[in-house]
C-alpha cells in the first residue's frame, strides 16, 4: 500500500506554489488530490493546521479533527474555505472508539468518503513524577 508525502522543496512549512504536487507511493508518481477528502487529526494548530492548509491548497476538502479547541479549529476552517475548499471542524476524542465512529460518520455525510488520513494528534498526560 502506498503513502502520501508532500513535495515542496522548502521543508514542512514551505508554501505551496505552481508545479508542486503530492507524491503517491514509493515510485514517486505525482498525482492530483483535487476533489479528495482529507481527515487531519490535531488540526486546530501547529503541524495539523499546516497539513490542512497545504492539502486545501492542492485541492482537497478537509475534515479538521480537534478535541478541545473548537475556536481554533473554526479559524483553520475559515482559512481553508478562503482557499475555495470545503472544511469541516469535527470534535473527536481519539481515545474513544464511539467518538471516532460518530466523527467519521459526520465527515462522510458532509464531505464524502475519506481518501487521505493525516494522523497528527498528540496526547499528553500531565502528572507529577517522583524522582
């Protein structure tokens, strides 16, 4: 099974520009993601936001999965919609299977089947450590 990688020549934070595409698989075939549906976890900021924006710049509609920060996810959605693509903020608790299933059903109902998955969410446990 293949995988998507970005080809931008500028590192992870480079802006998309003409002639830049998405590479599919290990053979390096350049393909369009125009009209595809991407689901990005941890999409309310940082790398998740960047992934969502770059996917939108290349023509994908983007489901923005967040757990706590609805306002930031809504801001990213507005940025994506400003690029002429559809965006859908979706609250999911990725530690809860039912939450995931409900979220994916919402994405499929509003955007269509998910073609691209970016697993970007991070989870941290904050607790005291005795040394």
